């Protein structure tokens, strides 16, 4: 008998407004979300591993300029793109992460290599890239990641000395961090998260997306979580591990635990954003305190959903 499996992905949370969203952008984003979730799901269907499914789903979003991860990443205050990513596999709670890489096409694949091929969990900057080139990742020029829209966004933010997740001028141009969580037929939970960070961030700044416990968590028998939002606050709140702890110690269900964190403690300290989560039975939860989060899932019955706004 086929055991339950499911997958959920996100492409970032933010203050999206229906009337400002251009139809063609919306369609293109939905198309990417669909390709991503289908690719991950097809791995799970063939009895593949949850982490491989999550990484493949994220890789597809990294390759699209529609998201703030891989190609299309945002610029820091020195006009450089620096990317962060992390993965976790729930079986033995193994994890890998990288921060501040500049020349790696798919940061999420490098994070998985850190998990599988190094003795460490988190590598940063030049050290992470040296490790990457030793493990067959190609050197990619910064030009590949560059998009005019992100460059213009940096100039706009710099002029106003802004460092925010979303601002009125760009509501219709929200480009988000990406992530995926999956349950495979072997009962493994896994999570993967990747980002370019926040426009006009200080050079050297590290996001929650690189940090196990804040942006990414997976524990077999419990839950896998990937987050998106203002990293500084997600780090302080240790959002992903807080959801996992609530489920483990308080025996809360996935929705109660996620909503308690996102709508409660996190919001009360100014944390805007959301998360995706899957529990050990394959139940999926999307939780956000923003007006939208690009998201998609295929549940244990094979139902596909793709959504943008919180009230979709
Ligand atoms: N969490 C990311 C960061 O702080 C941003 C996002 O999720 O959009 O870099």
C-alpha cells in the first residue's frame, strides 16, 4: 500500500494587493509555483526522498527571476547579490546551510551538499564557495543573478534609506524568498529554504533562511517548517523551531501551533511574514500575518492548490 506523501511550497510573503498585481506577473508566478510543486511531487510519487523533493521544488524557483532566490535575488547595500539557503532532513535531524554566497547558481543544492558531504552545518562566504567548487558547483558570474527590477528596487530603497520587506511603491512587484516542505512515503519530513535576503541589507547580513531553527526545521514524527518574512525578527523568535516545540511539548496540531506563532508572539514583536508546514500525517498548513504569500501544495489525496492572497 502506498503510504501518504505530500508537499507544500512558498515563494515569499508580503503586503500584496489584488488591484495592484499585474495579471501577467500573477500568471507567470503561478506557473512557476505549479512547475515547482509538481516536480517535487513527482519525486515523492516515485518513492523518492522528502529532501530531494523539497530541494528540487526550491531549485526550480531559484532558477526563475520571479523570486528572490538564486536568479532574481535582491541586492545588498554594496550592490552585490549575496544568497543564503538551508535544508534539514527529519530522520536524523541532519542539516546543511550556507550564507553570503555570490557565485553559486543553486544555493539550495549547495546547502544539501554541506549536509551530505561536509562535517559541518553552516558555511559562509568564500569558505562556502571554496567548498562548492570542490564539489562540482560551477562558478557563476553575478550578472546571471541580476534583474533590472531588483536593481531599481535597490536604488529606490537606498534613496529612502529603507530596509523593509515590502513598501507601498513595490506592492505590485513583490519578489519573495522560496521554500518547500515535504513528507515522503518512508515517513521522512524535510524542509528547504532559499533567499537573496532583503533589499539594501548591510553587506554580510545573514537571514533566517540560512538558520536551522529559524527559517528551516524538520523532525520526523513531528513537523517540517519553512518560513518567510523579516529575518531579524524570525531569528529572534526562532519561528520554525517554536512551531515544532509547540507540537512536540504541548501536543498542539499543526494549525494551532503555526497560528500561535505567526499571529501571536511573532506579530507582537513586529514580525511580518508566514510559514509553510507539513506534519507526520501529511497535513499541510499555510500561515501568514501578511495580506499574501505565494504558495502551492499537493496534499495526500493528490489535490493541487496554488494561492497568492491570504483570503484566497
Ligand atoms: N526571510 C528573508 C530574509 O530576512 C526574507 C523573506 O522571507 O522574504 O532575508
